[in-house]
């Protein structure tokens, strides 16, 4: 596994006391510093531009607190819009049949990802790749991505963070062997992206294509077992 795509932040595993994601702080501080420098040099137009960029960074990396809803149904791992729901004869991450749900995140969505269902993280694999538009079908297999496989009460569940046309860095702060909780923050993808869910074939899907979902809040599936 490549080390450069991972950010170790153990205190972020479940709770984040800040209203923004910590991996975004460097971008916010850099933009704020450029704003102040421009003001000091009397470059007011440039200072205004950097100020707007600072506001955008704060807004983009926002990390709102959300209560995890009670129940045993699986939650959405990302904010965004459902762009695909399909049956697969072969899940590339568990090598068995699966149901696949794809969620597209644009630059206006919250980009912090959350665990859909509690379980042990049995594997985490980084796959280098291209940067196609994340809404395209070929992004699932062709783009740079980070795949987590969870052993859950419903069976194996794969959560795949996929980089997009603009997104160029996947951030994960969990490690193999960890017990992860439903609704727990586990990473983010910077500047627009996609998350794919691979679920047990007997899962009852609770979302439809075009539906908007929220990470750690919206129900996506429930087990028929």
C-alpha cells in the first residue's frame, strides 16, 4: 500500500471537535496567509480574491456533527447523489456476487466519508489509476481509489473512495484490523469524487438513482437475513 495517500489522525477516528476536517487546515491557513500578505502589500483586489478562496476552503472542508440514527440498516458513506444501483456477478473486492451502489460527490457536498455499518476492517488497498470524471462508469475500475473491506453482521461490505477529474488526493485515517463503528469518520477525498458500495447480494436497497444522500445519516440498505 502506498503511504503517501494516508493521513494518520487517530483522534479523528470517531469525533472531530472542529467544524472543519483537519486535513483541510493547511489549505485554509495558506489562503488566509496570502490574504493577509496581500493586504499588507496594499494589493486589495488580490486580497479580495484570496479571501474568497479562504471562505471556499472553510466551506468545502466543513465537517458538520451528525447524530448516527439508531437501527441496523446500512448508512450512506458519503454526501451526494446516487448515480448507479446494480447487481454484480463478481465483486472485485470480495470475489463474490454483490449489489453495487455508487454515490457522486460534487464540489458543493460535504466530503468527509463515514463508515456505513460497524465491523472490522479486514483489508485496505490503494489502487493507482487515472482521473476520469467520477460520474462515469469507467471511474470505478480506472481511477485512483482506496478500497476498504469490512466484516459486518450483514456479511462483507466494501467501501471504495474514488478520485475524480479534479480530486487528486484520497485521505484515509483508519488501519487494517481496526473495529470501526457505524457513522464513524474514516477519510475524505479532496475536491469532487465518488464512493462505491459493494453489498451482500441479498441486501434490500433503500435508495434509487438520482436520490440525494447524506454521509452517516441516510439509509442505503438493510439485510434480508
